[in-house]
C-alpha cells in the first residue's frame, strides 16, 4: 500500500476521523429530534461566551491535559494505561494529607509539596501495575482497570471512615484553609468571576512542554519510543524494558495525580468521594485524538473542555439533551480516532495518489 | 440452628441471583476471547442490553420482545467491535473501551430523550418482566426439612433466564470441547494461520464467536433490567462486565471454573449486604469496601502469578492479516 504523504498522515487523517466522530454524534442528536447546529452554538456560547464559562472551560481543560498526557506517555512506551481515573483518585490522598498536615501554611509552600506528595501517591498506584507487567507479565490494561475499582473501594473507606471529621454528615475530609489552597485565577483576573480555574492550569501548560521535551528531545524519550515501537529491538539496543515499563508507568501516574492537585488542592479544598468524576477516562479520548503529541493533546483537551462546559450549558438550554451526550461523543472520538484510526487510510491513499500521477507511474 | 440454615439458604439464594449476569457475561467473553478477540466491551454490551430490553419491554409490554431487543443491542455493539477489530484491524482494547463509553453515554442520553425520567425507564410489572417460576412440587416439598427448603428457596423460584444461564455452562463446555465448531474456535484463538491454511475463514469464525458473545451478554443485560429489577437505571451494570472479565481470567478461560468463580464473586456480593455493621469475633467489623474490592484484588494476585498462572489464548488481541 502506498504510504500517505506526511501532512496527510499527521493532520488530514486525524482531522477526518474527528470530523467523522462529530458527524455521527450530530446524527444521534438529530435522531432524537434536536437541532445539532443549534446545540453546537449553545455549547460554544457556554464555553466562551462569558467569563465564568470560559474559566470553567479552562478548568476542565486542565484536568484533561494531565489525564491525556498520562495516557499518551504510557502509550508511547506501548502501554495502554486505562487507570488515570484511579491514579488521580489515590493522588488526591497525597494532596489532602500534605495539605492537612500543613493546614494554614501559605500556598506558595504547600502547592509544590502537593505536586510532589500527590504525584508520589499517583505514581505508586500506577507503579504497581507497571511492576506486575514488567516482572510478572500480567497485562497492564487489565490490572489498571482492576486498580481503578480497588482505588474506588479503598478511597471510599478512607474518606468515610478515616478522614471524615467527627460531626460531619457528608463523606469528605476536613477542609483546607483558604490560604493553603491553590489560588484561583479569579483572585488576579476579574474576568473569571466565580469559576474554579486555578494556578494548576499553568502547571498543565508546563507539563505539555515538558513532555514534548522529554519524549522527543531526550535519550530517555528515545528509549520510551523505542520500547513502544519495537520492544525486541529496544532490548537488543541495551534498553532495560522492565525498568522502562516501571518508570514510565510511575511517571504516567504522576501526571494523572495532577488532576487531584487541580481539584482537591485548587477547587474543592477537601477530599470528596469520586472527585475525579471521569476526567481520567476522558484522558483516553484526549490522548488518541491528540495522537499522543503534546500539541494534539493540548488542543483535544481544550476541545473536551469546551464540550464539558458547553454541555453543562446545553443541558440548561435544551432540555432534550443531557450531558451524557458528551460521553457519547467521547466514545465516538475514541472509536474513530483510536480503534478505527486507519479506516480511512487506504481510501485516502488511493485518492491522493490518483491526483499525483508522478508517484503512481511505476 | 434452624435460623442459621435459613440464613445460609437466603445468602445462597441471593448468590445465585447476583451471579447470573456474571455467568452470562463471563461465558460471552469466553467465546470471543477463545476466538482471539479481547472483549473489554462486555460492560458496555451488558449496559446496552439492559437498556434496550427495558425500553422495548416498557413500550411493547412484552418481556420476550425486551429480551430480543437486549440481544439486538448487544449484536450491534458486537458488530462495531468486529468491524473495528476484524475488518479494520484496529486495536481491540481501544474499541472495547470506546464501546463502554458509548453504552454509558447513549443509554442515559436516549433514556432521557425517550422517557424523560432522568435516565430511568418506566417501572415494569407483570408480563413486562420475567417472573419467578415455581418448579414442580416446590410448594409440596416446602415442609420437608433441609432438602425441601433448599429445593423451594434455592432451586425453585427463579426466573427463566437464571435457568438458561446455568444450562449455558455445560452447553458451552460441550460446544467448545466436543464439537468441530468448538475446535475451530479454539484454534482460531491460538493459531489463526493454521485455520486459514486449512481453508477456513478466520473472519467468519471470529464473527460467529462475536455473535454468540452478543447473544449471551444481551441476555445478561436483559436479566439486569427486566428480570432482576423492574426497569433500567443509569449505569446499572455497575462494573459487572469488568468483574465477569476478571472471572474469565480467574477461570483461565474454561466454562466449568467460570461458573464457580462467578458464583464465588456473586457470593462475595451477597455477603457484603449481610455483614454491614456486624461485629465478628477476633476480626471485628469488616468494612464493606474490603469485600467490594476482594474480587479485583484476588484477580490481581492471580494475574501476578501468585496463585497459578493465567495464560490467555495465544492470538488473543491480535488482528489476523492474511499473507499475500
């Protein structure tokens, strides 16, 4: 089969897949008797039209960048980490523990410690499946799914039985004091009104740049990609596959845990049940849509941020549409960009080579 | 003494009830994984089946049509999975994950659009559900101590799907290990090239496996919404598809052990309700969450190779490409 020209492979094909996913999504909306174009209009207004809406969009984007990077980094090493949801949840434990231990201390000191401590907990939760994959050969896909469930039970127990202060009815930890919380951007920029976007957003941007540098500009990143493309060759070249798998999984867990810094440290200021709320799973869609490249991940995270915030608005304005439509879109994106990503490759190659007779002359 | 017996019978009775969807989903997964197709999407199919069954039953008033709709929904999902993983040779895990989200999103979305009850389908009653069947002589034998009681409580009084699930286990064992189709199915999961060389279509065999998978898991979904409960509610599969997957690994892809593991996981589920808040001698109070997590923890330990070794069918997860 003729390979696609680079620009078509990198830009056109992914774009077509995304368009396809949204077209099918639009058809579903149409099928239940709603106007998909009107829906898109409302969503865009909800996501950008006013200050706090925009702030919420960026808040969601922050979560999705971290989760998307977590899935991407592992995927570059050939590992499908389905566990950012659980890793972020357990990361929340690290964030709240350090936060409560230093409650009342200025955020400038606590924020970096939250990153380290939360990251360590998330890393641990991803390291174990990594270790089991590397040393015992149990598949990381299955173990990360199982670890999501184990995290739900474990955290449920810890929050409702251990962290819950006496005399509180709802299942949540004690709150952090205002000065300890990661400051929200509205304290500096009035535009964001009462939206929860906080300093963690900039951490997400830094993470994007860092992961780009790590994967494409360092020896370590080269080893990661070698492992992902051809583990046998990587091993032959002297890379310890086992060690790499464990390190990459742990790093993936650190990235996932930053979702907890955003939510526990910056938004709720306490540990509540199921605070991750699916953000870890959105990361899977974001990673595939963005093809694991930080630029793509950033853009797809923004798109999903728009979908989530806009979807909120949509549920308000069009009673026939619930927020779950967004989950459907998310599924279609994973399906078309991830599982069926090469469906259009052959027809596209035929189409492009026909218009360039020079390459088809052989 | 007498009350202990009643207690145990009741726990075993709910064990059976809770194990049924697991058994069906687990056998479903067994067919597709034996044929070399990884099915992370069991959860989604279970959910889609449950929704379609409840919706159809609510509209037509017939549980049987509901069951058909449940199977139909699972078939559509299986079809997408087959298209992605057999025809387009895509990543089966990703396709399964996508299907799980698709089911979660679509069932709530369509449920709200069609029934406007916050994702719930209308309450079902009478012929809209599969009701308990009283086996012959159950009432007569009820007074007979122990055996009569067990027969009345445990064996009689379930709905038809429960019996189907239990019959499906020996049938699956027979199909898999005693028929030509079963031999080919196992072969295509271990070494599709051999099957291809023998002049048998890999694609066709794998689609056949996916169809059986869909039928079984569709029945499992219908069980959830129109047999066990009286209607669909949001995310009612609640991870059972994943537990079934864990059970499948635990059973090392064999039907007999699959039944036992599903019953064990069902038992854990049943016990969980009973021990809430109870204090035991020596160990004290057992947190519910510990029991909830137990099936997953056990599976992790098994996967790590500390209690036996779980080896998947060799070609599992790998799309088959014919040589040119």
